[in-house]
C-alpha cells in the first residue's frame, strides 16, 4: 500500500529542474538495421539518467538499445544512443570548434561543484578536458577550464528552467488576461519577494517574464499581472503544502483525508525545502526509497502540528534521486535561495554540492543521514545529525572509564584488516584515549574462530568486553558462534556496530551506541502513532530505528528553533532547550566558531544473546 502512495505523497509538491538539452559535441555514429545511433563511451560517475539528459533521450530508450545496462554500467563501456531530431550531433568527421581554456589552480578544500559555479561550466566539461580527475580533486591541481565553449553556452545560456508537477497534479496555469503593471527590480529582490509584494504567485511572474526565471537582474522591468482569470482564492481544503503553485490537489483521493497538512500561506511563512531521493522517475522499484518516504511522512506530521499551533509554513519538496547531476540541476533553481532551512540530501556523493550551496547562500542545512560530511569542519551552516566516529569515541571513552570501569576490555585483532578500515582506526584511537585515562586493556591477536583462543584471555571473575578492529560484519561473523558458546562459562559481551544489529548468524550478548533511544516512552509513542494513522493510509514501520520518528523529531526540533529565533538561529543553539524528541534527544555542538554543528547525543543499547 505504501509503495503505491510514494508518488501521491509528493503530489502537489513541485519539482524544479533544468531542462538541459544535449550539448553540441562530437560523437561517432553507426547504423544498425537501418537505424542511426551515436556511439558513446560512459564517463566516470555517469548514470543512465545523466546520459539520457545529455542526449535528450529517455532512460527507457537507452535501455531498449542497450539491454545489458539493466545490470548496471561502468566507465569506459560503449553504449549506442538513438539519433533523434532533438539531439542531432556533429560526428567526429565534422568540423570541430576551437576551444580556449582558462587555467585554474585548486585551492584548499575547494570542490568541483564550486569550480563549476565559479566559471559557469558543467562538471562534464571540466572532466572532459581534465581526465586526471578520475583520481580525485587535490589542492594545487591545475585544471583546464573551457572558455566560451559551445558546451557551456548550450547548457546554461539557452535553456530555460521548466517547472512541472507530479501526476495527478494539474499542469501550470496559463495567464489569459493581458492586463499588467510594470515593476523595476531593486537590489536584493527575488521573484518570491516580488510575488508577495503584489500578492501573485511566482508561477504567474514566471509565465509573464520567462527571461527572469533563471536570473533576476537589478533594473529589469517585470510584468505584474493585475486581473487574472485564474482564481485568486484557493480553497484551503485543497491547497497543496507547497504553495508555490495554485494547482488544486484532491487530498481526499490521495490520503483518504481532506488536506491532511492543512497548511496556509502567509507573508511570514517559514520556508523549508526537502531534498530527498524518492526516485519517482525510476522504472525499477528501489527498496531504499521506503525509509526516505517514512522520514518525509514523519516530517509532515511535525509540520501539521506546527500549523495547528499557528505557525505558517511553505514546504518545497524536490526529488534529487541518487545522482550528482540531479542534485546540481535542482540547486540551480533560484527559489531555493529564498529558503529559511534545507533538509537533505541522503547520499554522501551529493552532500558536497548541497554544502557549497548552503555556505554560498547562508542557509542552515540539515544532513540527516550520513556521517560523512567533511564540510562540517569549516561550514557554519551545516547540521549533521549522525554523530560520527569522534562523538562515538568520546562517548565510549567516558563509558569504559565510568560505568564499565571494572570491565575486562579486550581488543580482538583480526589479521589482515586494512589500515584504512574505519573500525580499525576507531579501535586504535580508543586505545590511545583509554591509555590517557590510565584504563587497563588487553590486545589479543586472533588466529582462527576456535573458542579456545578467547578462553586464553577471558577473565572468569569479571565482565569481559570484546572490541573487534573492523567495522565490517563479514570480518567478525566467523568468530561470533564460538564466542556465543562461551557465555555459559563467562560473563562476556562484544561491542557491536549499530549497522550489525539485524545481521545473522545468531550473536552473543552485545552493547552498542546509537543516536536513538533503546526504549521509547510508551505514552508519547502511542499519541504519535495515533496521529500517524489519522494522517496516512498505511501502518507505521516497526524497524529500529524508525525513520518516520527520525523525520518527526528532527523537523519538530528545527521548526521550534525557526519559530523562536528565525532563520539565523546558529548562535542560539547553546541557549535552546528541546526535550520533546520521541526517538532522539538532539544535542548539537560545534568544534570551532567556523565549523558546523554535529549531534553529540548517543545512547547505550544492550542486546541479549539470541
């Protein structure tokens, strides 16, 4: 049931993306059974979506011509792309255009996305002329940046931004009445602020002034509609949460309820954008989508509760899929610059693009899932929920020198573990911290899964805690059965990575650290579940953690911050007390005045032997 509603959740939440035509490049062609195809070699980090956009063809067209891509594509793989009237390219035999270059020296912590924005070129253009980038971007690298290339002109100058809605929402309204007044754009004005001044929608301005959608220039004269045939007052029982459009939505049909969020527009609305991978255009079902739908559903409940308290909100939702290209396309939307807060993305390969955007536009941004956010060390607009290795190290040190100070700690060192294994690095750092606290511990080199190896180091008079030197469960799994068998003779537990909790085979007793409470308050949970049931037409998840609760807790926390201090709430975090989290009690801290914020709240969980 829930899978069928994924698209419906977002009905009326408009996606803004660039309609980028294929660049005018040189590719060989060949005919197969009378049909002409381009021969294209897949570049690093490209997917079917990116290639389809490049050539102006659909993903299904590419898959039909290349059935083998159903199993994935690899850099260097040759694909055939059907030639259409929309993507007529020059062949290698045609005259080529002379390209001039600018040399750019990569500075410290500079990203490829930032360089693209600086010179107004695409990543594909830069990678094309700098093949060394396959090995990564490094400080001091000299890059060749194409100057005034046809590629860049085609991609950024000639192609308008298109706005479209997910079915079953209606298409954009048209402006039938030709009566309008003139407004001269002033410094710092945006389409959104102008739309609010004249009480019209951004869509109406975009239709009358298409040349100002992608860039609003001071002094430009805009046409402002004065008498629209489109209805001005929208029935609030049918208004979409994202009031960036006047499109009517039948919520009764979608959710079984009339406008479950019930949000209204206001000049003082809090503007939040969600950048999440819903994969609505993906022909094949991706099981990972469900947790992001759950997260979003929980966030909507928090938004509904805020509305009931009289807080007016505008919510914008974007499907950024999983690709770098898609998130870059979405970030070109000028409406994003008017946000008070951004949530997302989910995947680490997209994080740097959003981080750069947040810093450039000074918009506080929540990274809700991944702990791999290197930009958080120097970007004061980032909020990382997943505590990461440093917070876990600090918590574990305090735990093992406090509550577990009388525990017999053993570092079980499995041979041939990579020095770059994050679990290995963490274990070595923990040894150093324990040594500073004068806490005794033992290191034991594992030779095989035989339980006799453990017996030689276990203490029969104390609790024994085993810590392995890896974060990969496959390395640990062979040793767990024999360790489990020793529980009848010894008080023994092992330190478990949170990601291992649902792994097989049966495991011995363990402890773990996580940003989620191991036991939830039954009364709060019962009230939330009742609200969820009245809001959506499917049952809540039972997984640990629950992603709907994560969305609810985080959204409730930041909405309260935004309500109390406005969009510039960074310096108020230390004074802000919020204790209403159901699954997570959030505690953001920064390591320096120039850094972002990382959640430091962790909980100790215990798993009994299975």
